[in-house]
C-alpha cells in the first residue's frame, strides 16, 4: 500500500530532536524555528516530558471515557490555574479541528441557531464545520458547503453587527492571532466589540487559540492581551508538545448534558500525562517570560534587516514580511542554512513558531543566516 499523497514534502528525514534542535537521518543538525506547525511548546524530547510519558505508558496508556480517569481532572485544574481560566470547564479531544468542531456544535446546541461568523484569511481546521468557517474554498468539498457561514473582514464591527442583527447567528469564531493566514489580528477595540455584540445578540464568542495559545503570544492566551472573556476557547498544538491532545474550555455558564459531546480517544491517560507535563514545564521554567524576552530580542534584531518590510504577530508567533514570495528563501534556509521556518497563505510572509524555551543565541544563528540569504 502507498500513502495517500496529499503533502508536498521537503526532502528531510528527522530522526532525533532535543530542545530547538533536530537531527536528520544523516546526522545533519537543524535549528527548529517552526516546531512542526507550532506544536513544539516546551522543546523536543524535554526530559521531564519524556519521563512523565514513559512512566504513564508503563502504568496505563489508555482506557475509555466510560470509567474514572483522575488525570483528566488534574489536567483541567492545572490548565485553569496556569491559564487563569478557572471559571471554565474542559472537554478533551484529539485535534484542533475537532476542538473547533465541538465548540461550534456547543454554540449551536446552546442557542438553537446555526449561522457562524468567521473572518477573512482564517484557518480553523479541516473537519466539516471547522472547514466551513475557514476562509479557503480550495479545501472545502461540496459536502462542506451546507453550513450557513458569513465570512467578514477583520476589524469591521459594523459588518459584524449587520450580520448578527439577522438573528440566526450561533457563534463568532476568531483566532487570537491568525496563524496559517499570516499573523494578522484583531485590535483590542475589535475583540471588545465582538464580546459586547455577542452578548447583545445571544451568540457565543469562540476564541481559536489552537496556534496562538499555550504561551506562544507572550500571554497564556492571545485574547488575554485584549482583556476579554470568550464563551469558549479551543486549544491543541502546544498543549501536548507533539502528543495529539486538544480541548475546548467552555465557560461554566454553559451547562453540559450526557451525550452532548464525546470521543473515544480524547482525554486518554497518555494524552493527559503529556498535557500535565507541558503545563508543569511552562510554569516551572517560566516559559512565558522567556517568550517575551526572546521576542523582544528577535524583533530588535529583525528590524536591522532592510529586506524585512513588516514584522507581525506577538511573542514567539512572529511573521516577517518581505517584498517577494518566501518559498525560495525557505528552501535555502532548510537546505543550505539548516533552519526550519514556516510559510503562510500570505506568500510573502515567513512564519516563526519556535519552541517557547528557545534562546537568544539560537535566534542569533537565524538572524545571521537570514542576513546572508536576503
Ligand atoms: C488556528 C488553528 N485552528 C485550527 C487548526 C487545526 O488544527 P489541527 O490540524 O490539529 O486539526 C489549526 C492548524 O494549523 C490552526 O492553526
């Protein structure tokens, strides 16, 4: 059997990794400024993470959601504390798309309505409802076109209110900072306005923090830069540092009922151990402070490069915009400088999503390489 060939691949085969360094099968070393699509939060193969997962696997790796699993309560409690979101309840699942799918479904259950407002250049995943609110027709099949969705420009509260006035909107979904699209974000006034309008028109505000969450923006959640309180928050990527675990934080004012949501694998023992290890490391190693310190340094250095026309994003979710498309630059960075970076829907933007414990020394390596290549 062959693989269903949906990914254009770089010719690199990683076999080992530690911190922000990856080695390929020929023992070539790479600097990882992309964390495999923003997944690596506490660094590759962090010793605490490896020890906790190994111990958990030696005890029990999986049992279903039909029995008690105290690790789930431990994870929910710890996540509430570390993120300062103690007035939310947690539903655990497996991927970012699934988290958004469940959040959208809860909004529709609770309000009895079905239309969703999302934003231009958004990315929310590839499952049915999630892809229908993603602004990319190319990844929507005919079967994904039945959900009523209104896609609006960012930062236009007038148009949001016009759409909400029709009375059929169950939720507004927005990324804390746009990831795949290219690091654009709502202003504080916009986020605050969305919160107010959602209250007024009885729609639920869903913050997709799948890429921008878990400390990446320099706050635990990117929306916390704007002092708002969403009804639901979706998380994945950095939550498990590579183990596939995701979740929906659902405000405690929204009541659960048996059977409303469910999953076979979500919240399994190994996933919870990964989630707990990540939170413990973020807290004990002060990683959010590191994000802010390294981010300031990175931005100062990037500003010295003339070819960098615009710097977008926050924390260690940074976009460097150039006059030209960055496809060739990314290839040079991988094959000649041995540095992983990311692209975006905005083809002129280089996306930087390193592990949250990256050092300024490692940033220097990148800046020197970039200066050489632009
Ligand atoms: C903001 C955002 N939402 C949702 C998703 C989908 O997550 P997953 O690929 O885990 O389904 C992504 C993935 O890139 C994302 O960046």
